[in-house]
């Protein structure tokens, strides 16, 4: 039986929520104002805190640092606003839900932790706390910078790129993926998976510091145009219909347009515009072919496709890394075979047992 820790700033108010969660789960209330931290490690944590002022959020953050140890965190928000969403990001939430809370939705989020997906079934240890913390910090950067109608400059993106490079160096790609895959925002999860894979790929290729930074930076930027795509399409819990897909496919051009006058080098802009192009001319938006697609674009495209296959979505489990790599190999004629071949050690580092004999 799972043990849920419900942290609240009003234990009486949260009694009803505790009762709703106690069907099939052990749910324990902890008063945020209590002097002592709760004992033991829960299987998941839910926060039900109405006061999201600076002092309260800082008290909650310090408590989570003490007790979380990599377990899933669902943050319940009293209102829907950019500020409250950023609070969830800053706390390292794997899921955020806004009032009024749909208890079935909340239980689904908690139930998603049991049983583990087929991909994670062999991984029994929790995600290391350092990986969870670093992923949350980078996610906070992403959420605060990648905002519609806000200028994005090379210097700002350099800061985020450096944070990802450090995280991959310190945690490794396997734990980075496990931490990022807990995020419920599909765009945050995808972009940070792509950037992490690109950073690991650049390291595997033996690139120098500046070149590694350039590769990671390009990957971090590649889907920037999605900030101009409606959230209902980005986070739709199912496949997009033809009309929605047509809107989604506008993001490379939108991203290119928003960055074109911000001082980014041309290679970065080409990654943003062309990462969905294919060598056989079947991609979009410009149907480029062969030599018209630069090497940096080809590299990010491989990371982009692999990330899309292994990421966690509400409507499907993540694909096993070796199965995702097999799909990359099967895209001969569309992807650069030399880059796909060179990507294999990155996949092996994430799933060493799966590809050790490859």
C-alpha cells in the first residue's frame, strides 16, 4: 500500500481531502507549521497550501529538501496564474493541479506511481535527490524565460545551457531522464529531455567545451516556437487531429521569427526552423533535402525524435530506449545514419543492459 504525505497549512481544512485519498492509500496529514519534520519516507507527497507568500513557500521548500528524497510531488494550487505555476515549478512538482481539485484526477496522478511502467519496472531505487533538484531548477529557468511576448536573448539562454551541462555532468543522462520524465507539462518534459540528450551526445562525441555548449544550446532552443501554440494543443491527452497538427506544425517558423532579431547565430536559428526536416525532403516547414540540412540540425533532430519516443505521456507509457533506438535505425534515408550510429552510446548509457551486446 502506498503512503501519501499530505502537507497543509490548515489541517482541519485538509481533512476532507485526506478522506478522499485514503481509499486504497495510507494518507497522513502534516502541518506545515509544525516544528518537527515527519518521520519516514512516503511514496508520494501532496501539498495543499493556500498561503503561497514568500515565507510560506520558503518553509515548504526547506521541508521538501529534508523529506522528499526523489519521490513524486503533486502541488495543489489555489488559483491558476503564471505566479502560482512558477511556485509549483520552483518546488520541483512532478504534477500541479489547480482549484477546484478534481479528486479523480488527483488520484489518477497518484495512482500513476503504482504500478511502475514497463520501462521503469527494473529500476527500484528512487531518482537521486540531486537529479530531482537540478531538473527542477532547470525547469524553473525554462518556465520563467520561455514566455510569450518576452524577449529571449543569447546571454539568457547561455545560463540555462550551462545549468543543463552541469546537470548532465553531475547526474548522468540516465538519472536526468528519470527526473525530467516526472514532469507533467509535456513541453517542459520534452524540451529538457532533448537538451539533456544533446548534452550527453556532445560529451560522447568528445566535443570541446564550446562545441558542447553550442549543441546543448541549440537543443534547448529548438522548440521555442511552441510558446505561441495553444496549451490545449500542446498538452492534449491524446493524438492531435489534422487541424490541431496543422497548428502545431507552425512552431518552427514561429520560433525562427521570434529569435531572428535577438542576436542568435544563424546555426541556432536553423535548428529552430529546420529540426523537423528530413533528408528525403518529407519534413517541414521548407521540405529541405540532403545537403541543405546542416549537421547541427541533423544531430538535434535525432535527439528530438528519441526524446519524443521515450517521454512520459498521460495516454501512453514511455517507449523502452532500445525500442526507440530501433525506430531511429529504421528511418534510414530520412535521418543521417552516421549520426544515428554515433548516438548509440548515449542510449546504452541510459539503458546499459538493453544495448550492452549491441
